[in-house]
C-alpha cells in the first residue's frame, strides 16, 4: 500500500515539522506579545506621570497653605 505524498514528506523530515527545528509562532501571537508589552509600558508611563503630577499638586498645596496661614496670623483680630 502506498502512502500519500504529504505523509511521506513529513515522515522523511522535509515538511514543516522537521525534527530539530521549532515551528514559527503564529502571527497573532507576535502581535499579541507586542500589544501586551505596549500596554505594560503605557501603564507604567501613565503611573509615573500621575505620581509626578500628584507630587506637584501636593507641593503647591503646601505652599498655598503656608502662605495663607501667615496672612491670617498677621491680621489683627476684630471685635464684634
């Protein structure tokens, strides 16, 4: 009995699944890996920006509260 050409080619090691070689990952897997890496890096960049912005806002808040407390303390009390 004769085998088909496809079976004989793969059993001889000439086909896409030749022994000793790794099959190439599908295209969607590569795209998924790039998308995941991009999402992680984007999230890290957003967290860094958010943290930096919060630090600036806190610093501005301390400056405003420090300057406004001096103004209140310098005013003379009013009698009602």
